[in-house]
């Protein structure tokens, strides 16, 4: 399905492909400058997903916050982002992606500044939720702008660079966060978004050109938005709280059941409303549906697996946050190098082979990470991290192209929201499920390992406390413990943690291996040409 665009009085109105524009036609709407602009914006959102983890201990100490409060600094952000992404994409389709992107940039930077000025943990969490909401406006709009600006033969390269920025920002967050917290203060982690936001706003006003399909939605599916938001909230909330409540707890399954009912009611309503939030016919496209599933599976393996690697580097190997971030540079570097190359490869071969090969590389890398030991050297770690980055690059690019390229032009924002929502849900699911695998393995092994080491027996309550510490690689050593006993406890804690991380990595490898089969269902976007001959509003 190919869409034309309506022309407004301020646009050039020539209907030419962006690639056909004369060099002297000005900055506005230039494809590569558009990519630069949206990259600056999405960099803030991706960076804030991981940079804050390094600042959390300093925030906790400065604001006298509880551990649960600090968890909500991250959870509030991801919850708001995941719930609002698809609705935000629809707003872009309705009102234009340029306007939505600029509002998202301004709101995100303002919320970041407000966090830096906050003097209470409640204010920090509140403004983190606003960050998530404005980030949700920004991310799908960025993809919508790329889809409408770039001709089909260059879209994969553009998405490759866009994916490179997200990957590098996500992986580089802990490094930058460590530098800022160590040498400035925790507030600087948030204040840094203000000048970046101003730069994105200035570039956006000067460069971005709005694009809107002629048959873009003209009304809002308010009930659909409410049902989808409620279902997404219940699902993500259950995933966030499951480690605390327990997977067998009634509350966990109440929220999971509520999410299933919510999604069912949403699907039913979408068949009745004139202009649905997500036309269900969209999922008749097997490649698009496969792309969404692939993004979820990739995020489960990547985000869930990487969650434990940071604890492994810092708590088992004793690295500082900065050193741990530097050890992840092979992962970041391969994503930076691999994403544009993946874009070229996908343009030539189509997405199927690169996607399947990428997920196979992820599976091998996660299997390799299951073999890590307490004394594994940096060279071996770097090998598996590099292979992981090499595998992730074509998946980030290819799955995005499959989802966005197989959606009609007038639904490019919704498609962008689907892509991002799939990644957020996959990340939450990976952390929750692999966390449960880790917890179960540690709970099952710790008592036996403790006894085999000849350590003094623990009461059930002490064993529970020790297990919680070991799950993140921290030896449960009480003050005043003799050095030789403390060394034995550290050995038991690290060995037990390694066994749990190994099992979690094997599960992640299995998920990635299954994703190889899903990748075989993908194909080049049937609607990718829609952006090639777009006129400008």
C-alpha cells in the first residue's frame, strides 16, 4: 500500500524524492541532516535507560532514599515509556512527526533539568515518569521522519545509523554515568540532557520537514488508547514486581491475567471502531508480525543477559563502574561498526539472512557467556561481547526495517511505536524471567555450596538474606568476620553466582536460537517505497 502526501503552502510541493533534491534547495528536509537531528534526540532517551543505574547509589545516599524508592527511578521511566509508545506513535501519525518530535525533545530536556533540581526522591521519580512519557513521543516520531524522508534504497542505511546511535548510547551510558558521578555529581547525569535537548530543538526547527500521509488518521480511538494503556501497564507492572512478589504469588498472576483480558478487550474493540489505534489487519503481514516477535526475543536475550554481566564485572571481578563500562567497549564498538554495514547488507540481500545470522551470533555469544568463570580473562570476555554486538547490529536494523517497512505510510508512527514497545517489553521480560532463573538456581545451590565449604550453618532467614546478596554477586560477609572465613564466603558467593548466570545465559541462548527460526519468516518491507516519493508538508 503506497501513500501520497498532501502539500501545504509552506512546502516545496514538488513531490520529488528526497534523494532527487537539488543541492541548493536548503537544509530543511535534507535526509542526512534529518538523520543527524533525530539521532541527537534519540540519543538522550537511549542514554537515560542505562546511565542512571550508575547514579542510583549516589542518589540514594544524597536523598536518604530506600532501595525500593531507588528502583522506581528506573522502573517509573521504563513503565511510562512502554505504556505510551504506541499511543505516541499514533499522535505523530495524526499531527505530524515533526511536531511530535519537537515536543518530545523539549519535554524530555525540561524533565531532565527538573530532576537535577529535585531535592526529594518523590520528585525524582515523578519527573522520571515525565521523561518516559516525553521519550515515548520522541522515539516513534524519529522513525516516522526517517521513513518519510529517505528513499527506499537508502532507508536501511539510515536505520542502521539510527540503530548504531541507540546501541552506542545504551552501552555507553554506564561509562559516561561513571565519569559524571565520580568527577561531578549525580545531578550532572540529568543536566547533560538540557544542552543536548537544546541542540536537538534548534536542529529540528531548522532542518526537520513534516510529512503526513493523505489518509492519515483524523480522529482518536480514546477507548482503544485506554484499553491498550491499561493492558500494557498491567503486563509491565507484573514483570517489574514479580521478582519482589514472587512468580507464584497471586498478585503477580492477577496483573498478568488483567493484562491478557485488557489485550483481548482491546483487540475486540479495534474491530468495531472506525479509525482504530492499531488496525488489526496490520498483523496479517507475517513479516511485520515476525519482526515484532523478533524484537521481543532479541531484547529478552540481550537486555536480560547484559543485566547480569554488569554485576559479574563489578561484583565478581571487582571492577569500578568505569572499568566495567570499558570492558563492554567491544560490544559497543561492534554495534557502532556493524549497524551501518548491516544496513548496506540488508539493502542488498534483504533482511532474512542477516537477521537469522545475527540471532545465531547472539545465541553463540550467550552460550559463550555461560562458560565465564570467576577468573576468566579480559580477552575471552571481549570475544563474546564483540560477537554479541556483531549479532545485535543486523537485528536492530533489520527488525526495525521489517516492522516499519511493512506498515502503510500513514501508520509509520504506530509501527515505530510497536518496534520500541516490543523492545521495552522484551527487555522487561528478559530481566524478569532470567532474574527468576538466576534466583531459583542460587536458592537451590547456595545452601549446599555453603555447607560443602565448611562454613557455619545459617538460619532460614540468614540464608534468604545471603541468597539476595549472592544473586547480584555480592558476598554476604558480616562485619568482623575473620579474613580466612570472609575469603571462603566470597568464593562460595562468586561460584554460586556464576552457576546462576551460566544457567540464565543458556536460557538466553535458547531464546536467541528460537529467534533464528522467527527471522526466516521476515522479508523486505512491502511498503518501503512509500517514503521514496514523498512530498513535503
